[in-house]
């Protein structure tokens, strides 16, 4: 890389680009066909087969062709009978499940159950590689509360490209508490899954060809898609509608809202319900973060509005309130009871410092090495993990194995937003920002097979911003 492209300031191990810290520098002017206008695709709910008391979910990963544009088939990766993305898995707390991934691609993959609380041998990291024409079947008991999670590749140095080609799908976990709440629960009717992504296309084909600058800042596309469709339309009833939203992008941070500026209620973060609904008009999600929201459209029959990303001035989809309500739900003022935050119970603090140099990224001065264990975390002990972003660009931080509570931003508890106060597994860490997390590993130990922590801007993860820990 030429020196004019970036300067390394060793005093703070920051990487600041001369031309600025946001967005992509390259311009892609490839001609694409006209967009195929579609209703919002709803990923299928995959039905399991029961064998010996275990629910088996079979996921065949393959090459496919998908219609983003009129009269043009785009080469993609997909799962089962989909042509982009994969089906949704609906699990219940206490279920015994086997998730059976068959790799029909020409390259090695892994498949990680992001947000799932499972033993490290079942986590689907780079250590659980699936070679071409091979299968891998993590088997476990669902051991967590209701939440919206997802599955995606976690292949060493290939995660970004494989996700970009279409490998991702949702995992919904339900429990007795979620089923007892009077929430919209009709999947695809008033309980809508939304996988939000952005892509570059060249002549109708997915274009994953990041420059060094785009690797460093993250690959942010100019075409925004929801569930594999470009600006689709969703017809809904005039009632409360629940959206389960995943930022499934490689590296984009979204600021989501509706075109009329209306408020809506966030009811859940990555790993479960908030104690009470939080009223907001903008929802910020960094890559891999999830949120569940409820919007009240009961007085909007025959109206239409757009669901937008205001950070990039893009429209994800148009919502038509075209039907009268056939079922009414009432959002409760209390959703769950969260454990109180007790910072004094922490027995130690660990520090994780982000830095970058010469086209790679580091945590605590080290790039990812699959042969190195970076941290040994005792089971059942409460800890504070302090994450410092010493760079002039945005990152986030994802921890496998468990969930955490965000307790500070930039040295103050008052900087933690109300809608960030639930259980999470990904936290946004903006340029030069610091967060503190309260964390405790429970249930699973293994002194040799690690979990991972990393930035979930996928280009950063692939370029070394990742470490490993074992629970002992």
C-alpha cells in the first residue's frame, strides 16, 4: 500500500486515512439491469424431522442463481431450496436439536450459530471446518431464553466473501415467557423477519472485490436489499406489526426508521427482551446486531410508508397497510425481568484494545492466530471486559459463548441508551470510543477448544481483528 493512502500514528496505534474515515473511496459504475420488483420474500420456516427424541434440521449449502434484476440470474450461495439466504429455524427452549450442514460448494466453509449458547465444539468457528462434500452436525439442547439469532459462515479469512454471496439465515428461539406475551406471533403475517444487507453488483452479478481502503473501512455496497430483494413491498394488516431485524451486512452501520418519522417500540436486543418497550424513532444497528421492534399501524389502513436507512439515505422496503386486522395484539408495558447489574461482583477486568497497521488489524497488538489462546476465562465468575477502539474508524465487538450487559460508554453509565440495556452479544464501538461490558461464562468448559471474540465488520475480522478464549 502507498504511504499516501494511510498514516500510522504509533503513539495511539491508530490508522487514519488522509482522505477521511467514512465510506468507500472507489466508485463502481457497472451497468446493471432494471431491478426486479418483488413482494418482500419471507424465508421459509424449516420443519425438523424427529429421530430418537432429537429434532434434525437439514441444511444443504449450494451454489444457486437468484433474481435481483429483471431478466438476469445472479450467481449466489444459498441453502436448501432457497436461491439466496437460507430458511429460518424455529427452536424452543429445552429442545434437543441437531443442525446438519452439508457443504455442496467447491470450497471449505464453517457455519456458526451466532448468539446460540452452546459448547465450543458445537459453535461452528474456524476450528469446525466443513470441507467440500462433507457434513457437520452440531447437536445440543437449546439452553437460552427467547431471542432472534442467526447462522452464517465463520471461515478463516473467507467469512466476508461467503456471507456476501448469500450464506446466512435466522434462528428464532422461543420460550414459555415469549409465548405468554400478547405479541404479534404469526410468522410472515405480523411477525416479520428482516435480514438487511447491502451489496455491489457489476452487470447483475455480486461484486466482492474490495480495495485495500474498502477492506480497512469495511465493504459498504450501494444497493440495499431486504431478505434478498431490492426495495421490495410488504403488504400488512392495520395492526401492531413485529419486525425481527438483523443487520446482516458485512460492514455497514444502519440508522433505521420510517419515512414519516413516527415512533415505534423496541422490545428486544440481540439475546432477549428488554424489561419494557423503549419508544424510539431511529434504531442504530451495527453488523450482526439484532433488534425486535413493534410498530402500531392500526390507524393506517390504506396508507403506505417506507422503511429506511437514514445513515446512507437508502430505502429498504415499502410497507402497504392494505388489509384490515384479523387479529389484534396489545403490547404489554412489562416484558421480562432482567438480572440486576452488580458491577461490584466483578472479580477482574480484562482490556481489549483495537489497533491497525500495514493493512491488518489487531486486538491487544496481536492479529488472529488459530494456534494461540489469548484468554482463559473461569466458569461462573463475573468479569468486566473493557473494549477500547483506538482507531479513527468504527468497529464493533462480538463475544461467542454467552451474552453480556453494556454498563458504560466512554466512561459513563449515562451514555448507555435505554434500548441497549438488554442482553447482547454484539456492541457498537465507534471511532475512538470505549465500552465496558459485564460478562459471565456459564455452563460449558473446554480447556483446549476455544470460542472467539472479534470485530463483526467482516473485512476486519478476516484481516486479523479476532482472538480466542477458552472457558476453564
